[in-house]
C-alpha cells in the first residue's frame, strides 16, 4: 500500500483533522507498543500498519 493510500484511509476512518494527531499520539499493541508515526518511521510496511489501525479501531471488514 502506498503511503498516500494509507493516509487517505486514515482520514476516511478518523477525519482529516484527527488522523494525523491520532497517528502521532496513539500507541498500538499491534505495532509493538509504537505509534503509527513511529512504525512508519521505522520502515514498517504501511499495509501492516493499516491492519493494526483497522483492528484497533474495530473498523468494518470491508475497510480492510
């Protein structure tokens, strides 16, 4: 998944104003106790990050 696609999904799920803040502040167990920003900066695949976000937010399966 391209980074632009990832951020589009984040904004669709959380809203344009909140997605970046949430990604910076919210620690996810599915990312080894890292935030979205930390995981992406460490080189984690954006699809892996999205799946962790999807699980954390309990989004509809069609959004996976």
